[in-house]
C-alpha cells in the first residue's frame, strides 16, 4: 500500500511516453509530455512525505512540529510554471511547422526529408 | 517503420521500462518515512532565523534563490522564443488587416459575459496581488501570483474587448513588465553583493514574523518574480490569440 | 496512506491514462483540466499547499488557454507550402477531428 504513489508515477510515465510515441498530431505529443512531467512531480512529492506531518507553513503551527520536507516542494513548485511556458514554446514550434509544411502529423513531417 | 511496428516495439520496450522503474522506485525509503537531513537542518536553523513563516517560499526566494534565477531564465528564454516565432509569422502575413479592424465582438460575447468579465478582473487582480505580497507568510509567492494575475487581462481578451486591451496594455507595457521583473530579481541579487556578502544574500532587516514587511528581501523577490511570470504569460497569450480573434471578424 | 490520498491517486491515474488514449487534442484539453484538479487534490493530501496552488492555476488556467489558442491558430491559418509528393489523405481528417 505504501508503494502506491511510486507505482502510479511509474505507470503515468510509461503511459505518457506511449502517448508521445504513438501520436498522430503534434499537439497530442505536447499534452502527453505534460502527463510525463506530472509523474515526476508525483515521485518528488511522494519522496518528501512524512506520515502524520503537517505542511511546512509555520504561521499557525509550531516550528518544532513534525513537518514534511520543504526542499522537494521547492523543486516541484517552480517546475510546474516553467514547464507550462516550455510547452507554449513547443506549441509555437508546432504552429510554425504547420505553416511551413502544411501538416501536424509527425509521420508526414518525417516523410518530407526523403 | 510503420505506425503499427512502432506501437508494438514501444509496448515491449515500455513494459521493460515500467519494470525497471518499479524496481528502482521500490528501492527508495518507504512512502512516509523520508530520512532526509537537509530539510530538518534547514528548518531548524536557517528558516526560523529569517522570520519567514512559509518555508517553501523562503527556500525558493532566499536559500535556493540561485536555483530560482536559473528557472526564471528558462521562463524568459521560452517566452522570448515564442515571441520570436509568432511575430516572425505575423509580419509575414498581411499586417494591414490589423489596423482596419474595429473593436469587435466575436460570436457569443454578450453583455452578460462582459459584465462578468469586469467583475472577475477585479477579483483576479486583487487576489493575485494578495498572493504576491504574502508569499513569505502563507502559501503563495511570485510564481502562483504571476499566473493568477495573467488571467485578468486574458479574461478581458476572452470577453471580446481585445482591441481595448491592446490600447490599455500594448506590447511594450507587457514586455516592460517581464523584463523589469527579470532585471529586478538580478538587481536584488547584486544588492546582496553590494550590501551583504554574497550574490542574492538577504540583506534587508528581517522584521517581525507574520508582518507584511518581514523576511528581508523575500517580498521584493516575490514581486519581481510575479511581474516576470505575469508579463511572460501575457505575452504568450497575446501572441497566440490575436490573429485568430481578428480573422474571426473578417470571416463574418 | 489516507483515504483522500488513495482516491486522488486513483483519479489521477485514470485521467492520465485517458489523456494518453484520447485521439482528439480538444478533448485532451478538458481531460487535462480534470487531471490538473485531481493532481491539486493529491498535492493537498501530500501536505504541499504551495505546490497545489501552483498546479491549480497552471493546469486550470494557463495550459488550457495556451493549448486552445494554439489549436485555434492551427485551424485558422493556411499553410504556406504543401509537402512535396506526399499523399493528402490525412490532412482532411485532421481538420475535422479538431471540432
């Protein structure tokens, strides 16, 4: 039972990768990449969790109480916003690719090089 | 390689990847028994001394501020990339259409939508500023507040008042927000060099905990990051949304 | 694990799998919003309110807007050049699959 978060993260990782690999639309690729990113957040937060501990906000909790680890939360927090903008950059590239080559299908774009 | 062969190959490889991941993640300490010492040490000594009550934001903007500057640089670079790509495309199309279009309502922008948008903008901006200033006290901070604040003008855009928005907040204002935020963060870091010992050191007085002006440079950094994230996301929205809204008018 | 964590984790897994299995990007956007809300509940259950707030605003506001704007832009613009010598049977179904 205690392995569930990590198992779910591993499953999300593989399922997201499957979506990326078998996608026939470049926007689908970007969205499934978001699923892969979410699995990494799950692993990081699952690592830092402590049973029966409180959030690391000490405005109303004593600083000496049992708190979850704040360092991993820092990593995830900035990551979520930054990867949204990186996804926007990828979508701008998709729009450009459609404009230049007339297709958003990765298979057809690959065929252009032959 | 055909799509079918690719799918079969991935199913095989994916099963192997899943097995490796499960074995690897199984070697971690069991869920709920994190043994890390860094968090304990940091919480016990450093964060309390800075009179900040939100440890996550304190770590983000003070102890690990160098990390956050790197992440901000990623955001800045990504937004610059989007702007370069989309503006290059926009210049290649006819730019005359833009000046001839009047302030339009796209299909479905009723009066109810506009009134609701006005109410929402007020609430969104107020909440965003609250989140930004209270970053070091309660859950919040620059990144969340930046995204919330960028939703305000986006709501105005969606209610059909796009050209009004462009008159109130033209491109250079949004770009000034973003660059000002990024530069502000770096300047605060240089202030740490000048008035303190190291780049990004917290050099302002710490104040009393739970007050708005406490924890040194953290509120300032939070404001700078909030400005940058707001400007960045607004630039992305406006680059993607403007041409599609305008071409709706032409087709009617 | 608490009950809230297990329920949130279940919804996260189901919606994540649904995102990967859905063919249309438009439907995936709605599923991504549901995925984001489930992740927010899960992050709250993991005692991480800052992270939950961040995930809520990004997956609820920023990402759907960016994706929908990109999809609208793709549907509106006319491509400058056609790919040389490649058969055209897919592009028609792509356009119809968006709406």
